[in-house]
C-alpha cells in the first residue's frame, strides 16, 4: 500500500522515546485540516515524495496548534530533516 502524504512542514525536532531510553526524530506537520482520529493511527506511510519543503513562517502563524500532528522519521528521512531544520532556522525569526 502506498500513500502519498502532502503536508506543510512546521518544525523538525528530536524527542525522548516513550520510555525515555532513546531519541526519535519527528516532523511537526499540517495537512490543511483539523486533527481527526485518522491522524492518530499508528502505522508506516510509504510516500513517493522525494523532497520536503517548509511553508512560510508568517503563513503558519495563524494556524491553531490543534491542527498540527507529528510524523516519526526513519532512515534517510532523518538526515533530510536535519538539512530542512537548517532552512527553517534561516527563515523563522527568533
């Protein structure tokens, strides 16, 4: 099953795992809709997407926090997100 997921990337960060024994890498993203139970499904999404882009910071300012969800990253997507994180810090004012 292949699922294409089109989202706006809000942030890239690492988090403590559930038991606190390790770190995981996640993207905070928005798909243009409010969070629904479908966003909470646990599973692996296989996507044909080969690049990630960041929405303009000013554009995302007005989106309520309840509209964002996290995507756990694996493999090469972790290094792609690290590169993306540098781009986010260049465009988001401190």
